[in-house]
């Protein structure tokens, strides 16, 4: 009996080790190379979808790590194993990070392959809120043949694009190595920036991102502009994820949602009207109805289930309404000239005075996405 004991222990170890590895891999999400099959092969398509799903989960962790971790420091405890991220360059004002990630392992004859990942964080600063609320449609130069873009998001995206690829006077944060694929990701406002910056990289610099992953991103333009982005070289490269109850992908709200947002119990438009901000609702809706939905939803938000907990939108809208009313500002019908006046009004409002409401709303939606994606206590891991 004793002579057979070592053999039994070996058998037990062989059974336990794979279980341990499986348990570890279940809490660990990798970023995979994404090559959409050129041929109609079920095997290749299945492998692509598996890689896409795991990469989406990893991108969610990176997108949310920009909020969950320190405001300006490098990501640490949440979402990322810092020793597996080769480099992390912060964008100005806590806007996000540019990560360098080891995509594949190296061999004696083949060097390791790295990827560059740009993760844009959600709304954070006063300037962010002012840009969010500057929802007038503007001509997106040089794409002026393809519809109109959200003015605030578009201006922010232009700044981010210049920071990433550089200008004539300053170098960019992205490595110019063409062998390093670029991934863009972001939550809420960050998702809108990821879509717009991805389009700008293609149109202005000829740089085609490997993929763009958004989580709860708001609308970035009218139907013509949205169709242009989703039918351009970004087609099949944009992957949007939205959870039930998140109103951000529905904002700015269009005419189809006005009734629902007004009549639903707790709907923020209804709340604004009840508290005497009907004039602000009219201003919002006169422009918002022109915006188009983002497309390719993983989880389409069903009618009647828009969140009644959008304290961010309600708090910010009331803050704008208070300022307009207290200063006796007579808001004109929205037109091209009114946009500049609206922006100057927004620049004078201290959005961060309702920071508690904003933080509570962020935490609520962040946790909802992580639960929906089963990303609680998960990390991005290496190869």
C-alpha cells in the first residue's frame, strides 16, 4: 500500500493542477489579436467570436479602471495587473491612459507583439460636463459631407486626437510602430470619444484601429454622421455594449423617447418639468431630436426600462436651469449663433458643486456594467 501512495499523490496533483488553472483563468481576461475571418469558415468565426468576447471583457476592465482607480495616478488594484501592462501614459486632466500591452509571447526567433490601448474615462471635470451639455450639432471638418456631429464631443475628440498622434510642434503619445495594433475603449463620454477619435485617426492620418469598444456611450451625431462612421473602415470594428437601465446611450434623447422620458415615473424630463424647468426641456428637445442612436448593441435597452436613477443628468440639468433662471437669461431658439452663447453660459456653471450626485451616479452605472458583464473581481491578465 505504501509503495502505491506516491503514484496516487501524483494522480491527485494531476487532477488538481488543471482545476486550479481553470479557476485562475475564469477571473482573468486577456486581450486577443482580432482577425475577422475573410472566408466563411465556422471554425474561424467561432474562434474570432471567442477572442472578441474575451477582448471586450478586458477592454471593459481597462475602461472602468480609469474611474475606479486614483484620479490621476496609474491604474493599480482594480481591473489591471500593473506588471502585465508594460507602460501607461496618462492623458491630461485625468482623461484616460495610453497602455502598452504584451499581446503575444516572444520566442527565440519571433519577438513578442505589443498592442497600444487608449482608454478614455467618463465625465470627470467641469470642462467635461460643459462639453457634454454643448449638444448642438456642428459640421465635422473635414468630414463635412457626412452629416453633423455633437459639438462638445467633437471638440474634445479633436484635442485627444492631437495628443495621441501629435501635431507639427509636439510629438504624440502613440508609438508610430505600424506593427503595434491600436485598440480604443471608453465608458459613457469616454465611449463617445473612442468612436470619434477612431474615425479621425482613419480620416486624417490613415491609421485604422484594430477595434473600438464602447460601454454606455451617448450618441455622437445625426443619422447621416452615425451612418458614415459605422459604414466606413470602422465597420465591423466598433463593438458597443449597453446595459438595461442606462440612459446615457439614449442621450441626447430624440423625439421617439421624449414621451417615454416624460411620462415614466421618475423620468428626468418629467422631474425637470415638475420642478419648473419646462423651458430647459424645450431647449434640450429642440436640438436633441436630430441625434441618432449608436448601433450594434449587445444588449438593446427595451422600451419602458430607461433608468429612473439618472441623478447625473437630473442634477446637471437643474444646475443649468438654476443658473439660467437666476441670471434672467432668455434662451433663444437654437441656431448656429446660439451655440456660442450656450457654450459661454456652460463655462460659468460650477458642475462639480453637485459632485456627490455625480459620483453616486457613476458608481451606480459602473457597478451595473461590471455585474452585467460578470466582471466583478476580474483582472486583465497577460498571455
